[in-house]
């Protein structure tokens, strides 16, 4: 069955080969590309949808998973649903991975730097920048992912927790094609 895997299939990792990337056997992911020369590109996510790693795996290292067995998808907020709707209206192709930027706002540079460390541990690319003349700082936490409601809702939930943990707030996300 694993040899028939295709993009957007939900899979379980059946090997310890990716443990050094933070991906233990049993981790859940999504096929984002392939098969190409017998390899599949897999996005591995935490249960809340936040990306842990993107790895290249062979079909025999993966097991197909019924997404319904993972429980209900997190609810999208009205703002997130509006973002999806705007992308659809703008002609976004939802097939394949996209570059996603998450905007988090913090009351000071020190708070932003602490949150940035946490987000880097979560495998996000992070850029910090001051907002205007005041003390407020913005973090852009970027990653490549599928535009899937479950993944986005989970990632936004994780981002909100990080923002609140360091006295900040989650502002929004934006997506664009990788090209």
C-alpha cells in the first residue's frame, strides 16, 4: 500500500531514520511531493499542526493513515477562514507546498528575542524587526507547508501560545507560492 502514496496523503513514519531531525517513528506527516525516483517529500507535523521537519522518505518507511482517525480538525477562526477565502479569490493554487509567514507582535525587543529562540527550536525561520519608533517588535516566523485547514489551524494555535508566553500577540499569516 505504501508504494501507492501520493501528494496530500496523510502518513505515519515507520522508521527511526529521521530521529536526528526530531522525527520519531510514529510521527504523523503529509506527502507534499513525489514520488520522484522512489522518494517522497514528507512534512512532519506535531499534533497541533506545527511543522517539525520536511524529510525525503522511501515509501516502505511510511504507512498510509486515514485522516479521520486523527480526530476532528481544529476549527479555523473567522480571520483564518477569511485568509483562505481571499487566497482562493486571488487565484491561489492550493496544490503543493507554499511559503507561509506568521506575524507575531511583542512589546519589546527582549520579548521578541525570547520568542524567536522558541520558534527556532520549533524549526521556523525567524526574522525580528522593530515597528516604527515605539518599543513594539514584529517576528516573522516562516515555513513551507501545505495550505490545509488542519495544518494552518494547528500552527496558528501553536503560534498564539508562543506569543502569549512572551507577552505578545499573534497578528496574522500570509501565504505565497514558492516560485
